[in-house]
C-alpha cells in the first residue's frame, strides 16, 4: 500500500469537527488553537505487535487500543483530549487493512465519554518488518489544575474506577477465545478495548492520579514515590468483575490478576474523604475506595481479616517496584 492511501483513508473518514482544529490532515502540519486559560497535555505511546498486543489481534482492535491507551493518559491528568496523531509502521498494508484500522481509531474516539469530538490531525506510514502503531494525544486542562502523581497527602483515600484484573485474565484466556470474543467475552473485551474514563471529573477533587497500565500495585507505587508517602491497602476491597471471579482458578491467581495485571487502564486516584462522593457523582462509572495514604513510607497490603499479605501473594514484578 502506498502511503497516500492511509492518509486518504484518514482524511475522508476523519474530517476535522472541532472549532479549535484550524486545519486537520492534508497539509505539512495541522493547525491547532489552544483554549484561553488552559494548558496543553501531550502524551505518546507506541504499541508493538506481540509485545503490547497479541499478534492475532484484529486490525480494528489494534486501532482501538492504540487510541484508548493515550486517551487514558490524558484522562489521568484531569484533561479533555482534543487531538491525535497516528503513525503506522507495517510490513504490508492494503486498503481493507487501512479501513479497518481507521474504523478502530474512530470507534475509540467515539467511545470517549467527554462531550466534545476528538480530531485526528496528522498521520504517517512507513514500511517496517514489525507492525508498530504510535499515537500522540493532545488535550486541554484548566491552567495550573492538572492532576499529577505527586499530590497525594497523608489521610487521603485511595480509589479506583471500574474493575481491576480483567485484562490480565483476558490475556490468559486469549488463545482459547471464541470468534467474536472482543464483543461477547467481558475479559477479552477489556484486554482489547479498554473502558475510557472522563478525567475532567478529577479537577478540583483528586489530589493525585494515574491510569493503571502496568499493574495496580506498581502504578500505585508511582504515586507513593512521587508524593513521598506510604499507603495501607485493603486488597480484598479491590473492585472485581463477576467474570473475573468466575475465571480465576484460585484466590492467589485472582489477587495476582487484580494487584499486578496490566492493561486495565482504569484511573487510580487519591482524594480527601469528603471528595469521594462528589467524584463518584462526576464520574460515569464505579469508584471504589481501596485504601488510605499514610505518613510511613512503603505499601502495606491487608486482607479482609487484617492480616498483612507478603510478597509471595503477588507476582514479583508488581511487588518489587515499591519494595
Ligand atoms: Mg499512564
């Protein structure tokens, strides 16, 4: 496939819809108009076949996920995503491939819960041995109000949106999945099409936040390190989908999926106790309190009986990060 065909597919499907997109795809560069009294958030993520997604992932789902993981980063900062650029490196492409890919990009943009459309304002294609997709997302946040990892304060509660561990269980189930599992199997669906959260709800309410991409314990560890605090975590309070409990062969696996499984792209946040209710009202998804920020450093994981859980309950990778 020649390069102009992907650009052409993008241009016909993705005409600019935002007032602040002065010029979308078609010239040497897009022209974007930042909002007054706002700052821009910029993030980029590369997905490589067989490393970040299974090699037999559908083209639609590759496009969907490449966008979703970037929108998740903008949401974690309290931002509203506005623009994307998409770069594709692939061994060989044809028009059907490009159309399915663009459909996936569009579906993820449409699934974003914010009120404004998201414009794809640039794209590039190169030939390469391995399929690689790089998406850059740009979003708005009110000046000085972006939610950072470093803002957690002693006494804040720790809360997480949605459910944890689904994508890790989906990855285990992946080789045995049924046809159409991206639509029908909730665990597979979470792996290939992460749920998208509206991060604007965090502004003025959360003190720190990030999206859960590497595993909940590892990612919470990032907040603790950046904020120079510790935490007490109620492991049995981590929110779980019914499908996860049904899929787990034992409690250890269940806990490992929840605490260390990656790719859930839920938001983990800290906030004063009196902000949890308003956050719950402002988010259009479940928000579950799972712990508290403490002055003593490190992470203490307790089960429902108040017993301290040791490292061997979790995978080494997730635990080591904050040890
Ligand atoms: Mg992130």
